[in-house]
C-alpha cells in the first residue's frame, strides 16, 4: 500500500534490529508523525469501502492497501495523481512519499518485485507533475521493505541553475520551485517565457563591514535598489549572468572575453553531472586563465549525490575548488556567501597610466509636449496628405528656459499617422496618479500633469476638436466665441464671450445628439467644433486655457508679414520709397554673426503685388527684418505708416521678452487694442484676420502660463528638418519606425570596462577605430556606475558614458576610447600563438573563423602559419587578417578562435599591419564625395560606403548594412566615485564565475 502521508522516521530497534538506517539529507522535522489507522489515508477526497459508481463495489478505488501502487487501475492512478498534487501544494513544493505502508490493517512492507513495481508507478506520477523523486531511506518490516522518498517540484533544467542561484543570492529570497528567483534577473519576454538567459545580465551583492549581506527584502517583499545597496556596502560583488545554453554560446564567449572577469563560478547539476556545455564553459574559463570554483546543485539522493560528486572532481582539474550548494532549501547558502566575501581582486591598476576604455555595448535613451503635422511628400503632388505624419516632441518644464531652446533639450516622443494618435491620455493619467521612481535619497512618488499643449493653429484645433480651417467656422477662435463680423469692429478681449470647458462639453454633446446630419453640420459650423476631443479627458487639463496661441505662427508668420507688406506696398505706390533702395539697404546691412544666418531675402515686385498676406520670409528672417526695420525706414521719421510698424515692433519686443512685469502686461493689452484700431484706420479696405484677433488673448495667456517664448514652437519646428531630410531617402513602408530609428542614432551612450588609467567627466578621448581605422576626438558628457552618476572611473571599473556629438551608427562593439597621448593605431593583421582544442579535420591557410578578443568579435582569415596544417592538440604561430574592419589590439591579449565545433585559444604575439592614417583620411574623403554624388539608397539604413582595406589588399565597394552595427542592451551600472565600496563582478552562464573586489568582475557560468 502507498500512503501519501508525511510520516516520522521509524527508529524503534524492535522493528528493524538488523538494519542501520541510511542517513538522509532531509531533516527529521520534515517527517510527520504516523497517522492512526482509523483515519482516512486518502484525505477528504478518498473513497470509503463500499462507495462506487452505478452499483459497483468500488474495491478498485480503494487506496488504503499497500499493493495499490503495484498495478493501479486508470481511476486509481488518477486519484493517486490528484492526491499527490495536493500534497505537493500543501508542502510548498515538496512532500514525503512512503512506499510499502498501508492503513487497512495488513502487514507493512513489500517484497522486491512489488517494491520495484510500486516505485515505477510513483516515478510515473512524478513525471506527470514534473517533480523529482529522491530516495531517502529503506527499512525492513514484517511484510518486507518500506521506502521513504522525497518528492520535490523541479527547480528547472541545467540551463536555469545559475540564474536561479543569482536570484536567490541577490534578492535574499529562496526559490519557490517554479522559477520565482530567476524571473527577477530576466529582462526580455522570451527569457521569462523559456526560463533561459539569452543575454548578458547583471546584478550586485553587497556586504557591510561585518561581512553581512546587505541585499535583503523590505517589509513589503521588495528588494533594495542598486543605489541603496552601494550606500550600505563596504564591498560589492557584481554578477554577470551569461547564457548556459548552446544556442547562446557566442554571447557567453563575448561575456567572458569582454568583461574581464576575476573568477568563474561553474554551476553543476548533480543529477546530470558534467555535461557537454559544462565542459565548454570550463574550457573557456581555463583558456582565459580565469580561476574557477564549482557550485553544485544536488537534487538527488545521498548515494547518487556522492557518485556525481566523485565524477565531477575526477573530470575537473585539481586546482578547481569545489563548493556544494542547495538553492531550493538554502542549504550551504551562508557558506557560499562567506566564500564570496573572501574573494579579492586579482588585478592591480595604475591610475597614472593613460586612460583606455573598451566599448562593450552601445544603446539609446529616448527622452515633452508639442505636436505638429509634417508633409513628407510633395504638398502639391498626388500623394499629398496621404503620408502626413503627426510629430510629437517633448521638453522638460523644469529645464531653465535659456537651455530649453537647445535642440538637444527637445526630444521626440512619438511619430504617428495623423489619425492614429488617440491613446496619449493613458500615459498622462498614469503620471497624474503618480509613479514610483528610485533616487539617491530613496524611493519617491513622482506626479506630473500636462501644463500646456503647444502647436500651430491647425495642429491644436485638430487635437482639441475645433475646426481646422477657421474660415469654415462661424466662431473662429478657440478662446472666445468671436465671429468674423465682431472681430472687424471689436478690439477689446472683454467684448467677446469666453469659451469654457463646461460649455465646450455641452456643445459637443449637442452636436453628437443632433437628429439629422444637416443639423449636426450646422451646429459644427456655428460652434466651430468638429468633435469632442480626448483632451477633455486629460487630468487637470483645461482645453481652452492650456492650448496657448503660438507667437511664431500668429505674429512672425501672420501679423508681421501682412502688416509690413501693406505698409511697403503703400509707401512704394505713393512714391515715398523705392523697392530697390529698400532691398539694397537690407542686403548691405551689417548683420551680426548670429543674425546673418537668418538674413532676410530681398522683397520682389511679384511678392508685393500678390493678393496673399505673405512676404516670402521664414520666421527667423521675419524676426531679423523686424529688428532692422527702424534702420531701413530711418529717413521717413514722422510718417504715420512708419509709426504703425514701430508700434508693431514694440509689441513684438514685449511678447518675445523672457521676463515681463505685471505693469508691462497691462500696457501690452492697451497697445494691442490701439494697434488693431489703427490698422483698421490706415487700411480700411483690409479685413482684420483671425491671427490679428488672437493677439488680444496674448496678455491673458501671459498671466496664466508665463512669458510667451516658453511655449513658442520655433525650436520645436527646428526638429522637423532632420525628419524631412531623411523622409526623402526612405520608402513608405512603416515610415514612422524608420524615422524613429534614425532619430535614436543621434542619442549615443556606450558602456564597457576601463582597461587602465582614469577617465574623468568632460575628458577628451579618442574613439575608434572606425571602418577606415581612424580615431576621432570625443568629449565625455556624463559617467554612470551602478546606475549612479560619478565624476571619474578607474582601471577595472565598468561604466557607462554619454558622448557629445557622436552618432550611435558610428560606434560598434570592440571600439575603444583612449587617451590622445597613446597615439593609437588600428591593425588589420596580427600574429598569435594558438592551441587547437578541437577541430574535426585539419586547419590550413585561408581558413576563416570568428575571433573573440576582449569585446572584439570579428571573422578573421588565416594567411600563413609555421606548420602545413593544424589538428586537434597542435600549437602554431598563425598570421591572421580581419576581413571587415581593423581593430585596436595589444600584444599579450588572449583570444578565442571559434567556428562551429572548432575551438582554439591563444595569445597575440605581434601586430603586423597598422592602418595608414593619412591614407585612411583620403579614403574617407573619397567615400564622402561618392556618397554625395550617388546619394543614399531608399532601403539602406546607413548609406553606402567602401569597405576599408589593408594596405596590400584590393579596394572593393560594398554596402554597409544595419546588421553590421549590432548591439545588445544591458543595464548600466554606476557607483559613487567618493568612498565607493570595493567592487567585485561575477558573470553567470550555465556554469562558471569570475570575481574582482574593489573594482572586479566575476563571471558565473
């Protein structure tokens, strides 16, 4: 009989006088006391004798007999399976299963044949629910043998061991048997679904001065963030979790060669022992001279455990230390933490050396709210408005206004087709309700709200639901209910009925409930409203007051050109001024070095004679023209039309002022009213335009939202130039995504390891080599370690840098940043002493394979070697040449040579062909001229270029594909520069580790 009860181990000498109990790895407290035979052994779902179905006696469902496991029926098997699941859940992932003990009053024990059949049934049950069956002990009884088994829910496959262990170590919580611990380390969706690490992951473990672990969950079950761990620690170990599966072996090799690990922790599952991938990882660590220690995860019984351990020790070298560990119940976990705390850095770095930094990765950081539409096709062509895009930019309101005008402070938020954007309110509502962020002072709640929506009249009316073309509306203003007739005679803001959000919503509802389409159209025209906008649902947002008028569009592109054109036209037609003299004075004006970039264009006769209100000047040119108009009309003092222009200029000076007093605002209101009255007196045949009417609302806008330049669209629209430039070089298949990708190339950050020396904030370094082998000067904008900003980094430390004036497309893995005094040179060819670890046939000249050296990963060709051919176990001096780009190398660098099943390791002994810098610059100039001549292909992300060549090779033009520039995102790590704790990095990959205190690395495989 098989009972699912948890039972106390029987130790009475009279029951087993001749057998010594086998020692169990399970503590005695895990065994429950024996149940009384009168109790129902099957639990509340067990069937009593006599219970059956359709008159059946039900004997075949009796689970109380010890022989039920020998040959169970289908229904008995299902019932046993259900009971086992319940016991596993009640035991939080494990239970004790006793085979050979019944509760029907019969003798305990089974003979060998029945015991074998019963164990086979239990093993089948365990396979059904994916649990491990672990033998604990066997004891004799009157009826034969009784066995105790531990049934435990599986932690995972061999690939999952290192991620689970790291999760337990760094988050202070044991695994629940369902992958809870490793889920905290995964960053990608496919990693969470498969449970496998596929990229280079990072986490840290901190120790205080007493050697106690700092990483402990808080009262809410959450862990400490990196900033708090670093602040509380006197020593920090950084784990780098590498992939353990064969599919991601290239990523593992890159993690080991590129991150300079100090130690390698090899995870070995005792139920499988040393498998193929474990040997791969061990060989890689030993080839790179990285010390290895083994952490074993025993999930089998004591005897099998000892056999596997002996096998592990036989297959590993004598100098590989061994450390057993259990990650599910925490056995030996404290011993492992103590061992990790004893590790120290193996490398000394001199801060006085010239700085050298290898780039392991590049990545982008996207960063408020302005919206506008751009037309990427010919506006007069047949496809006009088909590919019209809605551009959404943002800038931070807490940035000083004098810095906010920089294009670098204006960020792209989204690009969408004009009719696709309708979900932005979800993000705004989330921010309004508050989000939690991590700062140096701990966790805080951040609340935000939309204070203004900037844009031209067309974009704002479209988003706000007003009629885009005000000429088709009876009420032509979004701030008041002004009609065309009213704006011709009333020039006081108080004369018009103001719009309110409540009234606007009522009008929208009235339009929606209109009984006929004719009535709906009439209401839309009367109210000047097309539909109810999503903006009314934005939290704490006033649709009327927080959609400010843009002074660039209403003054520089509306009022100013129209009024100047009217004045010039009158003065010329009346003979008071000649157009040629005006243009000559304008062109010969001594502009400043800043203003000359927006020098106004000459005004043509055709422009003045046209019936529109345009002067054919850009916004910048119109602003400069307003500045110099007093000088151009200096000889016409006292002219009433000239005074009219001077009054306009005075209004412009106030509305463009960065600081405005309350008295000036009141004066501005009077000036605008008088100016519009005078316009109607001087030009009675001209109508007051809606943009002139909008000027009446500017003083109120200043009082509610501040100076008007804070909401001006001029700098926002400067961002359009970049996208319009690229839109002509792309096809129209997902053009939004293509433009966003090109925008991200402007935001460049790099991460990697400082090889030597010290790098400080604002240092100028040389970045390279590029495809031509040249190095370009770059400035370091910011430095982060352990996700914290620092002022400097030293040798051996990993860090992330933001670089000035560099595109991400020009940076690749394997590049370096070095001090100028090193005068770096890129190398095409080099010699190395290699040892072939495995190759199925022979290696001869012209053989190609992937070379891993530091963060470099590139295919190289064997040109010559000092032997005819190489086989497994052979050593040789080999002459390599990179086939794609030159690299920055050092003698004595370790390399790994790998392709398919071929494996070789070695050391660089000589650098042969350095790139001719002058020739490279000439070649680069030739490439640029060719690029300008032939242009860029419609489907090419990076244009076309010629492949750089070594001095002795032919030059063949090739196309640089986006796939040539690859990157894998990984989290930046930052640590305070002052009083920073020792740093130790660990890398994890299906079974190995590396470590370095103060500024060290550990690689976990």
